[in-house]
């Protein structure tokens, strides 16, 4: 089946967007399959996943931008900014939980392939509640 004309226009617009750096790293190209999976989540789970995609979530980097916390540093390692990418892909302080729930994803895009693993990872950490 050929793509819908609107889908092509949206794909071109998304590929040309230079803003939304965090979201573009998570979703480099429009992904109807991901959209379908997201629309099947309940509201709290959808909030968590969208926060991971956009970076707009109650992690210290975003909270410091909003003026809610003084430090943007990661609460587990205190070495760098606490962002979804750092916590889900890089932080040594949560390596055990990451290995158990997320496997060895190298990119945020890869981590989004297993929404169940992503949600159980954040649920175990309890940082977003
Ligand atoms: Zn860390």
C-alpha cells in the first residue's frame, strides 16, 4: 500500500526540523508502528514514554531547567546531567537495572523498541513517581 500524501508531507517536515533535538534522537524518522504502540498505552505509561522521547520528564536535567531543582546532575552517579539518554543508556549507577530491563540498547531509538522493558526499568527505579 502506498503511503498517504499527508504522511509524506509530515515525513519531509520532520526530516527538516532542526529543533526537538532529544525527540529526533529517539524518533529519527516518523514511525507509525511506534505511534500505534503508544496509543495502546494507558495515560501514566504514555506520559512516561513521551517523557523519555522528548526529555520533558521529572529527571534532574529538565527539573533544573524549570527551576524546580538546583542540580541537573544524575542522582545515581553524580557525574553528568540526568537525562533519559544518560540514565537509560550510559549511567553506571543503574547498570544492573538497565541490564535487567533494557538489555544492551545503544540508542534511545533502540530502547523504544521494547516499551515493556522501558516501563519496567523506570518503575523499578521509581524516579518518575
Ligand atoms: Zn548517572
